[in-house]
C-alpha cells in the first residue's frame, strides 16, 4: 500500500485526521492520525468481517501485561466474543506468563509491545530505545510466531527520535483517545463510568489488566458499549482497509 500523498493528507485533515498538540517530555507538538483517515485511503479492500467505515467501531487495548489477572480477562473476552489489542511488557510480564502471550495470539487478539522495562523512551539514548523495543518484539515473535507491527510508548511519551527508530523497526505507535486512569483506582464502577463517558466512534480505549479494579470492570464496559451499537475490533481492524505505517502515530 502506498503512503498517502499531499492530496490525501489535506482531505484527511478535513475529515479529522488532525495535528494535535501534546506536551510529551519536551515534544511540544505531536502529529497523530485518526483511524477514519487511514480507512479512507483505499475503499476497495476489506479486513475481516467488520467494516468500520459502515459500522460504529471501538478498540479495547490493554497495557503492561500479562499479569495474574490476564487469564480471567481472556475468559471474559472469549465469552463476549470481543477481540482486543495487548501491548505487553517484557521483564516480569512476558517472562513470567509466556503461556498467556501464546493464548492471546491463539484466540485472535493483536499482540504488540510496550517495551521491555517500561522506561520512558524520550529519556533514553537511541540504542537504548532500540533495545527496549527489539527485545520485546523478539520475545513475542518467539512465543507467537508473529513479529509485532505496533507498539505503545510508556506513558504515551514520544518524540522525533522514537518515531525514527520505530520506523526503522517497522513499528507504528498507537496512543489512545479514552483512558480510565485505572492505575489510580481499584473501583470497577468508576473505571466503567470513565470509559463510557469518553467513548465515541473510532475510540481507542486504554486499560491495564494488571490492576485489581480493571478486569472486573470489563464486562460492564462491553455490555453497555454493545447496547450503544459498538462493534469491538483490534487496532488493525479499526484502521482497515488502510494499514498502520511504521513511524506514524495513531489515536
């Protein structure tokens, strides 16, 4: 698939593929791309059974696992027939729960990286950034047979150096549009309300399956969003029939 040209970028901006200003560790302006802009790049292709140009889609994503809660989360997602995208940590997570990484991939979820040690990439030297990303990807590929094409920078901290190295490694950066701040509460009802209050079409929901209150909140989130007419998809399905481009940032 060819990279969009100037005409498409102008149209995408009109359609809400906006250049958004974010203060991320000294990076004063961060250009991100909306899922709807990627989808409009090629109207001929299809990805899976869901076409998010015609159906109201939303993506559940989980950071910093696997954890002791991940097996129950996978049970819930299987019962609800909901795919998710997992951004996994290496040290003490992938290392500790390799069988859960395999299960995530086997059950149709998108498996991606969240670095090896959760260090802020914007504070590292280029070689350290590569090590954080590559070590995680190599372990995921060893366990699943598939090398990740997506990554999420810890705390959403990114800059031009991270973009460049991600491009070299064939990785796209995925941020989020909905956050429950579940790292600050163990109350599943509060987590549920926060997600539902922020959710909209093409949303990317950020949750963490390692915190005690998060997994118990998932059934209520899923039930209510289904009632509102949402179809749950992985991040690649949300972008389809377009594809995430290495070095670009999506949310």
